[in-house]
C-alpha cells in the first residue's frame, strides 16, 4: 500500500510539482477567500518546517496547493507525520526514499492502520432492489453484519461487528460493488476519495502479486 500510494501520488517521484511552495501557499492564503484560513495555517506550518529541516523556503517546490515531495504531504502533515528514516538528522521527502517510505508508513499507522486486516473485497447483491445500501461514504458507517443484513454478499473473516462501508462504482464492464473495511477508511485519510482509495488498493494488490511472481522465478 505504501508503494501504491507513492505511485498514485507522484508516479514514484516523477511528478512532484514544480511550483515554489511559498508562492502557491501565499497565493492561496491571501487571494483565495473560500479557503484562505486553511492555507494561511499551512503557510505558517511551511515556514516553521523550513526552519526545522533546514530547507530554503525560496527553493522548495511542490504542487499548486503546496503539497510536497514523493508523498505530497502538506506542511502540517509533513511536520506531524514525516520521520527520519535514514537517520541523517533530517526529514527529507524530496530526495530520501528511506524518509519517504517511513513517513507514509507512519502516516498510515498514526491514522489507525491495522496490520493483517483486509482493505476491500468484491461484493454482490443477494437481490437487485436491496434497500438501505447507500454508497459514497468514506467512513465506515456500517458493519459487516449490517451490510449482509441489507443484502450485500461478500467474503471476509472479520467479525459481524467489524466496521465496514458499501462501495458502488462504475467499472469497465458496468457497476462494481465492494465492501470496504477499516483500513479502506484509513487510506481515505490520505485523500478523501473513494476512487483514490480503490486505486491505491488495486495498484497495491497488483504490485504484491508481481513481487510474489518475481520471487517465484
């Protein structure tokens, strides 16, 4: 999942943004009224970050919104969750892959990732007109038991009271139904989108399968 997040976010560091972070944040902080308070806070966090990590604020680049490095952390998340994976005394998300990997792992862990638990599984409806199944939530507003009681069929070893959510998205061959669990909701803390979390999960599973196949050769 860590490798998949880095792939989805920046194509493994190839597309990290070329806008000066201080310009992006200053523009949004003072010339974008709908979210000015948010970006003023992020600008403050960025200036504190550059002092702490010895980063030149006039040189650091990122996205149009001020997200930085391989994992595209905003300044507040950078200060809160980035870690020094290579033990060189700095948290460098632009060029230290050890720091990048450790920081994404720490972000997931701090948001409650449960090792060994599933993220999402395929599902089907027991009957076409199941009532009470509402898709689109990024929080686990159901349980395994409640989804099954409402007509969703899926396989999991999680208990009936385990948190869950219903997913209904458009696939290449029509609607795709899935049941998401706690770890799915954790991924959406990185980006608040059902499609984002699905992309990360599907890419992560493909990577895991490829690694296993290569190891068996």
